[in-house]
């Protein structure tokens, strides 16, 4: 698979109608770092995953399997997400101490007054992308001309706005509704498919389909994938547990990037044995996502300047009604404490 990266970025446009939620529920003692049941030596940290227990979160599972959490005095519990679960809601209501969320969802919630803070990110750039065939690649927004491209209903407005801004007339590109798998691409019903370079890209590669991937950042507007969030109150009251959890998690993601096949097998056979996961697809996913997770300053790091660019792009798109100072949204001090003067913890 060819994965193209450039200096631009694309913010995923998501609806924000359900982000308001009253904070009537009390905070859970276990979720906020109370000793785990049966072992007063370990501090329990409940983490809300942004999606199902798949290899995209393999670094967390590797950290648990390798004993990194236990070394840090943490008993980490991971709850699977789903289509009807917003991780940030689980965090602000105290059901989870930490979780990962789509960066757009998180920022819309913050604009609505939710006390969230971003302390890291799983993906340095979102795996969401336009996948095309290698012998007929879509390499830029200009290549949308004369094409039929399958996109989700939720992202249609975003892509229409993007093509319009690039001076591409409505009759120069046809958007159709994307199915749940990229067979529309392999059967050549479409020449571009909006999907994930990781799982869907991996599936195509294993079918022997040579693909080209145009990442979100290739399209000119910024986006992270699965930002890690907590609340300001959690940071004030449970900073030590959060730092310890993130330190172990960094080690886990470094371990996964060094051992993608082993961690994929862990997910398939132990973490989610009932999930019907294909081992080869999960292994290919782990290998593909490595480049999207790694960072010169260390895995899971989040950058204030990039977050400001994401915010500005969402304001321009009308997803956010007014700008937010990224310095009030991002707290880099947790991972500063984790790394010190290093960029890796396992080397």
C-alpha cells in the first residue's frame, strides 16, 4: 500500500447535536483512582475506548499483557466503545477516568462547556482517507475531477465543501453513499472510497489489491485520530495515576510498533476472541498504523500548534461557532512528565 502524506490536513466533519449532557451523575470512586477491589497496592484506572477492542488500541492491551501497568501501580480496565457511545460523556460523568474520542467530538463538547482536556492522541494523523487503486490513484483533491467517490453520509458535506473550495464544480465529481466494506472499489463501481487506511486498507492488501491511500492530512486540513481526554478536575485530583497510566501506555504502544504481529495475535486470541477478527487483517492493520502512531517526539504526544490548526479549520467549516485557544484545550504536561528529556521509554 502506498500511503501519501503532506503538510496539509483535513478535519473530519461530524454532527454535534448530541453533545450536551447534564453532569448529574456522581463520580465513580474506582474510575477516579481508588484502590482496585482485592488489591490495595494498585490504583484502578477505567479507560473508555473510542471503538471496539481492535488492534488500533493494541498498545493499551500490550501494556497490560507486558505488565507495564502493574509496574506503574495501575490496574487498568478497558471498556469497549460503540456507535452509540461518546467516550467524552463517560469521562465527564465519572464512569471513566480517561478515554479517547474523535477530536471533532471532543472540541464541540468543549465549546459546549464540557470540562475536557486533551492529554494525548493515539494517531498523529487520522487513518480516515480516500483509498483508490494503485493503477488509477487519487493523489490530490484535483484528482477528484471526473471521478465517482464513495463517502459516508456523515462526511458528504465535508467533501462537497472541500471540492468546492478547490474550484471543482458539482458536476465534475459524483459522490455516492459508501458501503461498510470497500467492495465498491474492487468492483470498480467507484474510483475512490472514503475509509480507513488501517483496517479497510489492510483488508484490501490481503486480497491482493494494490492501493493508494490519500490521508486526511493530504487533503489540506488537520486532524488527529482518537485524542486522549480526561477532565481538568481529574488532572487536579488524580494526576499521579494519570501520569502513571500514560507512562505504561507509551511503553505499550512502543512495544506494539516493535512487535505488530504479536500484539495483533494478542487482540485476536485473548482480548477479543469472540469478535470474529481475522488474524492476518489485524496483523496488516498493526503494520500499516505504525507510521500513523509514531512521532519524532514520542508516541501519544499531542501538539498545541496542530490542535490550534484543527480548531481554526473547524471554525472555518462552521463546525465550531467560535475559536478556542488551544492552550486551554491541550495539556502537554502529563506526557512531559512521562518522557522527561527522552523520546522513547523502551530504547
